[in-house]
């Protein structure tokens, strides 16, 4: 279990010694909440807040309620465009907000931010935190569908972000600048909190030396996560006789239009190009086996948690030179950055990482130091609770 350090906990408690207030997290999927916000919710509870989670419930209900959090199931369809279904979802959110009457609502990701903000305003909840973990498919893709959605969503998002007591959390400085430049929100109400945070003590240190290093791509299996470029790079390196294993760790996401067809994955495995590990709940153990973590994404990332976990494990990291990845991968300091959609450049960087174990160790140690010093769950918790305190101060 991740936990905030005693020193950090003392800081949090002293900063939030107020009457007990209620925070409601709205997240589209329970697995995402468990992966990216459960540790934060525990710390928020320890700081004296009551925490409620409203989400679509799959297989993680026990993890949420077992942490002492109240769970409100929703029929959330994060990838759908069915107006009637979305209207029912919005009505459910309104009902939950009326029933729970939270002091603060904390919406995570684009669709919860829009729907949750509409529901909050309708029932009179003023204190709204919208957290965008990157701008995602809608803002990163150039597909016709994404461009249409962008045209529709930008006005709705601007409306959602309005209000004097509304704050927006972004995870990298590029997104902060873009939000302000697009006129979506004034800079004084945007907060940069880098990533979901991880507890470095939860991660085993990777064994750098290996005769046949393991390279993994840990992510939802979307084309825009660079899955195709990863497979192409593996083919190139295999043809050169470079000795390494390549594995995809994750699963397709049918709710996203960029999802990889499982038949493609099976073909790559049959050809011997990659291994397919599927979805794993034991990611610290996975990272402990992988000498190199690769994320050749061109998706609209925030700060990928997989890279935080890789850095906490001391893995070498090869990633795209894009917003979010740049927050943790400093080229030539904590890893390798490569141009997007360039399988050749990716193969070159991976080959250097595979063949130079001393450099892998150097970069991995530097990346872990960065997480410990600036990107841990302690930092995220302190910054988030300080934001809650800012919203509730003198506004009872």
C-alpha cells in the first residue's frame, strides 16, 4: 500500500486542521481510480476529509471500499457518443451530487470534467476541481472523428472550467500553456501538479545486468501509444541480431478508437517479434524484471504513470519527445527521447540502451532520484490538499 511519509503527513494534517469536509471523486472507470487516485484518496481521508468515489464499477469495488471510501456506482460510458445514454449518465451524476452534497467535487479526465461540472453547477456545488491527465485522443489525434469532437468539446470544456471557485489541474507545463493559449481558462486558476505520483518504496530495484535485456511497453494498447513503432523497432533490432526480449504489457481499450486489434497482437506473437503479457495487477514486479521501459507515444499524455513507476524502479527509459514524457525523461540525463512515429530512431535508442548496461544504470539512478525528490505521491498529496484548502478557506 502506498502511504504518505510521516513528515509529509504532519505537514498535511497541520495545513488542513479544519472541520471535516467531504470530497467526491468522479472517475469514469473504477480500475483507473484504483491505479491513479486511490493512494491520493487515502491520504485525503487521513487528512480529515470524508471521501466518496462515483464511478463505473467493474472488478475493483472491494479495493475502493476496503480503503474506507464510499462507492457510488454509475453507468459511465467514457468512449460513447450516444446522447440518450449520456443524458442518463448526467442525470445519475446529478442524483449522486444531490444525495452526497460534497464540499468539493474532484473530476478526473475530460468527460467527467465536463459532465461533472454541469451537474455540480445544476445542484449548486461551487468548489470544483477538474484534473486532466493529458488532453488525450480528442486533442492529440488528427483523425476526422477527433477533429469533429474537438470542435464540439472545446466550448463545453470552456463552460466546465468557468466559475471563480473552479480549479484545473494539469500534469505538464505544455498542457498548462495550451489551456491558457486556447482561452479555456485563466492562468491564475490552473495548477500544475505533475502526475499521479508513486511511492518509491513500493518498487523493487531492477537488476540492470542481463545477457538478454527485457524491454517492455506498459500501456493501454492504443496505436497512439506507439505500439506499431515499438513492434517495428523490435523487428529492426531482431534483424540486426540484437539480443533482447520485447513485451507489450497492457490490453486493448475498445472504448478508444485508437485501440489495437487483438488479432494484430496475436500475429506479432506468432511471428516471434514480441511477447504479450496482457493486463497485470503486479506492476512493481513487472518493472523489477524489465531493464528498459519504452513509451513511443504520440497520445495527448499528462505525465504517464508507467514512466513514474519505471523511474521509481530504476529502469532505463526510452520515450517520445512529447509533452508529459519530457517531464520525467531528460535526454542524456534520465533516459532517451526520440522523435514521434520514427521507428528507426526508436530502434537506435533502444539498441544503445540494450547494449550499454552502465549507461542504463546511470540513467535509471538519476530517474529514481527525480521521482524521490519531486514526483512522489507525497508531493502530489501535499499539492492537492493545499488546493482543497485554498477552495474551502473562508468559504463555508
